[in-house]
């Protein structure tokens, strides 16, 4: 742990990533305390201050009905990060189990499972999520389902490729010889060797889930108003370009900053854990 | 059988299996829709008799396996049903909107290769020095924002503040170009209207860059990573010992073996672009599949949704077959092999 911290802080880029991630986590956690206008995360109107450019009162300006954009961004981070955590907590274990089974057991199980993964991977991720949302109502919960459905196959493929090569290793053979159960070999022997790759991928994926989730709400298929979401804020403001530039530019930069942080940090983790790209 | 042909036939075989799976997946998604599809098709004011008639027409009262059979039979005949949104054949709708999207994605794909690979080579040649760091930060930045954010930023900078590019659309209204392929860059040239061709290209550049940016970053990162690994190989050391120019070593000895793994990822990135085109099209009012796709989704227009997803999946499979063939062609081990490769 201390060694890890030392490696991270020796690389200025990874350190920047760690700081960004911590800042954004804090912003999301303490949004009600930090936000100058904590009530502006709902359907409040304040027409006296509508459509104002950035000022000392509203650091990032206000939207069409006078809500403080900075406050709304802080609340939107809660939604984005929450969605990311839920999606990854479901998608990573599901994909891992599928990948372990396919990689270790082989045979027809491998053939069936990996073809299934191929099917999911052969539809562009965003299009698959859009199709799932097409039949469900566009809500936050359904957006989570849609993103999870498109996400697990990537973990299955990652874990599968590692498990397959580990299957032939001596320590697996040794475990088989002393009669260890399949569950023991996959979970206690092979899984620990997949963990560095899984953890790195989860860090990087936090950023990508934020991108996909904001893309869905940008198209009007995710979180519904008045709940603030970075994607729908950009979509709303895009209609008033170039005059009310602050309505799109700040939420857009907020996405960029968060994802950039997770990417830098994930890149650093990759080095520490020795995971190949 | 030549090795390239053998790979083609094997890929086609896998693609058929995947396509069957995709059709099942799409069918399953369409059948978990809450509510009665017949009722949705007719609207709330339809009588029960009308609903029953439509149910019979849509085979909704038959077993699910039979329903899937009808679905596949229709698809194989090129019949994707009728769109409830436009009241036209779904195939007609898709034929109208797909070329605009493909044109955008293909141009973006070329940008990804033409800019991403050289950036990766540059970073690898100067690995550990400042050009490498600059490229690393730049590429991380490009993959860190969704394409609609890049679209908005590019539009703001290069259409509004610096009015270099048009804000929206595919072609200036003053040009009247007969539609033959739907690809405006091709149609304008077929019509012999060079000014319109330039205008079409002019409209393409900004949306294509917005779409390509994250792909450029990924291509560059991957090429760099693969090349840095190759630089550790003994034959590079030998080339250096022979005193070959660094530029020649980079191009001929370090880049070539790295190209193949990069191409695989570029194929996958192309898939992401087909999805991201939805976002860029929305910002630039690009009359492609996106507006149609989002409109039919919001109206729960099942036939149109299924048709659109199927066509996109098919496009993606075709692109990946092309990429695989390209790899087989570029890889001398496959090109010259006489035995079957895995």
C-alpha cells in the first residue's frame, strides 16, 4: 500500500489522476454541503437570475430557469458516479464468473459462453444500450440495466483470456492432482491472478461508464429532468450556442475532468500492478 | 485453398453464428417490451377486434419459437416490416439514412488511422522523452470526453468563434444534387459538380473530427504500447548496431509488427464510432440514422428499432471481416502459410 502510494506520487500524471479522482469523489459525496444553491438540483425556478453568464454569485452561470450550474454539476456527479459504481459492481463479477468458467472448464461450455460474449460484443455498445432502453422506459434504473447488459462481456473476455493461459500452469495442475474442486481452483487459484487486470479495468471503466451514461442522457434516454445529469445538461445548453456557452461548456468540461482523472489514475494503477495494455 | 480465402471462409462461418445470436438477442429485447405490441402499434383508441386482427397478423398468439421463425424468415427476405413512425418500410427508411452515417464514420475511420498511427509512432520513437509525454496527455484527453462534448467544443471554436466550418447539415441548400448512392461526396462527383463536392467535404470535416478524436487517441496509445515492446527485441538492436537511421528503424522494423494488433482494436473502435455517430449527428444536425433511431425509440417503434440495430450489427460484422482479411494479408506468416492456421 505504502509502496503503491510512493509509485503513484513519483509519477506526476498518476498523482494528478489520484487527486482528481479524490476531488470528484469528495464533490459528489459532499455536494449538499459544497453546493452554493443546494436546492437547485430539482425543479426550482429563479427567473430573476435566468440565463446569466458566470459571475461571483454563480461561478459557472445559470441555466434558462435560473438554476446555478455549478451546484447542478456537483449533484450530477453523484448520479454519474453512483451509476458507475452500481454498473461495475454487477458487470464485473458476472463477467468474471463467465470468463472463469469458459477459460478453465473449456469444451462446449467455453464454446457456448464465448460465442454468447461475441454476440454481445458484435453490437456497438452504445447501440445495444439504446436498444435496451428502446423497450424499457428511459429512467435512471433502466439506464443502469442497459449499461450493465452491454458491459459484462468485456470482463468475460478479459478474464477468459487470462484464465485460459493460467489453466496450463503448474500450480493449477498441482491443485488438480491433489483433488481440489473446480470451485476452489477457479476462485482460490486462478481468480487472484486475474484481479490486477480486473481492478485496473474497473478504474478505467469508471470513466467510460460515465461517458456512456452521459451519452444516453444526452440523447434523452437516461436520467429524466429535473434531476441534473451532465449529459442532459449539455444537450439542453447545445440549443443555445453560441450565446449561452456556459450551459454546455461547463458540464462538458465536468465530464472531461472526471473521466480524465479516472484514466490517469487507472494508467498509474496499471503500472503498479504490472498489467499489460 | 489460399490462406486468405481460408480465413475468409472461417470468418464468414463465425459471423453467421454471431448473426444468428444477434437476431435472437434483438428478438428477445423486442419481446420483453412491457405491454401488448399490437396495442402499442394501434394506439389506445383501437377496438379489441382491431387489436385481435393485428395480433393474428403479427403472429403474436403463436408459440415464441414460431414467432422467432417468422421474424427470421422476414429478415431473410429483406423485409424488416413497416415503421409506425414514418409509415414506410423500415428498409426504405434505413436506405435513406444509413449512407449519411456511413459516410461520416468512414471519413472518421480514415482520420483515426491517418492521425492516430503516426502519433503513436512519434511517441514510441521518442519514448520516455517529452514528445512521448505530450502525446500521452493528448491521447488521454481525447478518450476522456464523449464525442458529443468534442462536437460541442469544436463547433463553438471553429464554427462560431472562428467561422471556418458550417454549423450544421451535409450540404448547402443552394446545391441540388441527384441522389444515386446517398454518399454526398460520391454523388456530387457523379453529378460533375465540383463546387458541391468541396462543400460536402467542408461539411464533413468538423463532425468527422469530433467522431474520430477518441479513436485517434486509442489508436495512438495502442501503437505506442506495441512499438515500445518491439523496440526491446534483439533485431532492433542489431538494426541500430548496423547504424540504420532511427526513422527507418521506426518505420520498417518497429512499426510493422505492431500494426497487426493495432488493426484489431481499430476494427473494434469502428464499432464504437457507429454508436457515437448518434451523438455527433445530434449536435451537427446530420441527417443520418441517429435522428431516426432516437425518434423510433422514443415512440417504441419495434420494427424500426429492430431493423436499425440489425443493420448496424451487420455493418459492424462486415467491417471486422474486412479488418481480419487485411490482417491476414499484412501478416506474412498467414499470407505465405500453406498449413491451416488456428
